C-alpha cells in the first residue's frame, strides 16, 4: 500500500475575498486606463434592424 497524501490546509474565506477585491481593483484600473487612452474610441451603436434583415434567409408567404 502506498503512503497517504498529506492533508492540505483549507484556504480561509477571507483569502478568497481579498483575492477577488484585488482582482476588481486591477480590472477597474485597467478599464479606466483604456478609457483615458488617446487611442480610445467611443463604440458606435449597432444597427440591430439591419442585422436582423441580414439574418433572414427565407420569407414565408
């Protein structure tokens, strides 16, 4: 019989929250930097009606 693996310590709940808050902080900073970039362009509106017409392949009479 092989040896039993060593039991791993459980990660405290607060560690997960800390990790998530750090991720959110970085994500907000990244998005703000993208917005404030001189190369940032405001996204144009998508013409949904035109796209819907393109999607129609057959018209039932």
